[in-house]
């Protein structure tokens, strides 16, 4: 942790404040999850109605 005291408060970096980093991989995980949900609903609809 790279906290530093500045006058009467403590400053930390943006990455430490949010407790991690968000990479580009999260976009792919979100897109894949949405695609799988759509495919799943389509499969259920075909099984139910078709």
C-alpha cells in the first residue's frame, strides 16, 4: 500500500481506492454471459413452443 499523509489526511492511489483494477477481460465476460443467456432463452423457447 502506498498511502501517504498529506497535511491532515491520507491519500492513496485510484487503483487502491477501488480495491483492484478492471481490465478489458471484464467486457468479454459480460458479452459472453449475455450471449449465453440469450442462447439459453432461445433453447427454452424452442423446447417449450416448438
